[in-house]
C-alpha cells in the first residue's frame, strides 16, 4: 500500500527533479521473478533502482532499521515494512543463512528481488568483491539476474550526510543472465564464484568503476 502511494505521489516528483537517465529498461521484465543485482554507492540506490525499473523491488535491510526506539524509529520501521524490505541481523549467522531462503520465497511469489552483492555501500566509490549470495539465490530459484549499474547517486547523497543534492544520475540495466541449476552447484565454491564474477563483470562494464579485489569493510548498510 505504501509503495503504491509513493509511486503515485513521490516517484513522479523525483523523476521530474532528477530526470535519471535509464538505459536498458527493456531488460527488466514488467512482471515475474527477477533478481536485480547492482553496485552500491549510496543509500539513494534503493530509491533510484525501482524508480528506473518502474516496479517494486524487495530488498534486505539491516535489522536496526526496524528496531530503533522512539518516534523516529517507529516511523523508519513503518517505512521499510511498507516498502517490502526484509530485516536481516547481519551478525546473526542463522539470520544471514535464512536470507537465501527468504530471497527464494520472494522470487517464488513472482516478485523482483534487489541484491547489492558487495554486502555494504562502497566506502570510496570503487567496486568491491561480490559475495556469493546472488549466485546461491539464482541457482536455487532459477530466476534471471539483471545486472544493474548506478552512476551519480553518490553525489545525490554523499556518504555521511542525510541531505540530497541535485546531480546527474544514470541507471543501467544489463541483459538478463540465466544460470541453470547444476548438480551440487550450490555446494561448489568454484561454481558460486564463477557465477558471482560473471555478474560482477557485467555490473563493472556498465558502471566503469575501478575494481578492488577485496570485500568492502564499511558497515554503513547492507
């Protein structure tokens, strides 16, 4: 309900103000299960991706967004719940493992699942090593993976700030990548890494970011 309300009110205003350049929208199915895997350079990425895709995208979000006390905390929790975000306690191994199951459930309902395979926002705008969760979800669900590259959102909301600025934004959607289930594929670290690297290379080709072959250490966001 909240998403639909925002789509009819806030989304047109954001499109009018920022006029994001959307490239490859034809690669995003209008309905049905799809995994949108992108780079993560700003909190604004979770706003501009569905804005460009023109469909609701379900994301995983830090559990803290749902448990902060006070009026502001309750408002934030209501917003994330209304947007369809799923809380994840990243320090809890059992919760992190359940993320894969939840992602498969979301896709099984014919929805779009958004994943930032770096696991957190980039601390410096570079592209960091992808984690293999995207490969696990793709293999288990059979859903296509659409690589997403966001350009310019870091200038819209710079790290450490809550204010937004006007800046050129591009959202690139790449051709869908299909990864058929393989016997033992999810248990093979080699298969998981190969699939993950295929997605990462597709994102990097569109974003033009410098690649760092290490996991990002920032704890700012999922």
